């Protein structure tokens, strides 16, 4: 049998695990002879566990009102919120190396650093291209105030108290960020490229949430 | 699940803004962290069911079935 080639999209894999959409392996030779392969993939158990991040995140009415009250968000304000949200998680992760005791917590924090710094770099590059200057909004300022309070709290902790507080905070943070992306940021973005960026980062944020929930479960059960 | 035949080349293309890996759960293959636009190829040499994941985001998982 003639060997075939299949092209899988890692982005599609991310979307799959996060949202159980179709993954479409594309055969680069399809125009010659072979058909494109389309399959609907089952949900792997690990992906289906934890938070099922493809599903809309539910928040309390109080949390929702805080996140959607910026009804007049424009692209400059949305950008400020996304930058603030990423900087918030970066600031939490930077507390980890000298305070955490668990390897899985340290590895999770390192990934948060890499990904959130990466998203901010992409967004900064896009804003430069679009000639958009981020404008602070109550939402972005709230994020900064809240993160300062939480950092003050976590700075006082080490070992298990730090690990459990940090990872609980990560679950909460990513739930709120995901909710904001789905209900406020992505729907209100007007520029196509900004909207695409928000669409593209959603699976990773959802994966972060599911990962944080896994680590939290380990922290709570294997003290 | 992706189903291929022995001898097929499976190629993963990262179209995501963040870096990802494709890593076999049983160490049959493992890519480095792929940036956007980078690819990794694996020739399916033996029949079997292979689970794989992204080592950077362990909840991102898939299955490759080689017949």
C-alpha cells in the first residue's frame, strides 16, 4: 500500500480537547488522488475530566457583574484588560520558585509564565501593527488591585500553605478569564485580528484551567 | 481518534499562537516545543493504539490508531 501522509493541526488538537470540535487531518496530496479525511474524535477521558473547559464557565452573579460591567469596551480597552490579565498571572507565577514546595506546582507556574508572556508579546505586536494604544478600564484596574492584594497574601506563605493558596487562586483566575473571554472580550472585539487572537488563545486558557484543577486535586489529596 | 495505516507519515502542524508538543504517552515519539508554523512528523511503523498529549498542556490529548 502506498504510504499516505496526514497533517494534523496542533491548534485543532487544542480545540478538540477544549471543545470537542472536529479535527480535520488534511492530506496534502488530496488534490491528486486521496480524499481528505474527516473524523469526529471522541473525547479522551483526561480531556473530558476536570472542568470540561469547552463548556461555558459559570460564575456567581457578583463575579459576573464585575466582569461585564464595562459595557462600552472598545479594542483599546479590551487590549488593556487582556494585558492586565496576563500580567496578573505572570506576577503570581513569579512568586512560585522561592515559595512552592511541590514540583507540579512549580512546573505549572513555569508554563503560565511562558504562555502568558507569549500571549502578551503577540498582543503587543498586534497593537503596534494596528496603532492601538491600550486604555485602562475599571476591569483592567480591578485586575491590578486584586492581584496586588493576592500577591501580598501569598508573599507571606511557603510550602503547603503557599502551594494550596496559589493553585486555588489559579483555578479561580482562569475561570474568570475564560468567562471574560467568552462573554465580554471576544464578543466585543471589533478588529478581526484582535478577535482572532482572542479566539486562538481560548483553548490554551481552557487547558490552563483544566490543568490547574488537576494540580489542585493532587495538592489536596497528596499533601 | 486519528486512524492511519502502517507506513503512513503523520505530520502535526502547530497553528496555535502558543508553543505545543506532540508527545506519545509511551515515549514512542516526542517533538520539541513547536512554535506557530512548525511541524513534526512521525512514520507509523507498528500497528497499535497510541495515546499522545502536549507536554506543555497535559490536558490536551489525542489518540492515533495505526492499522
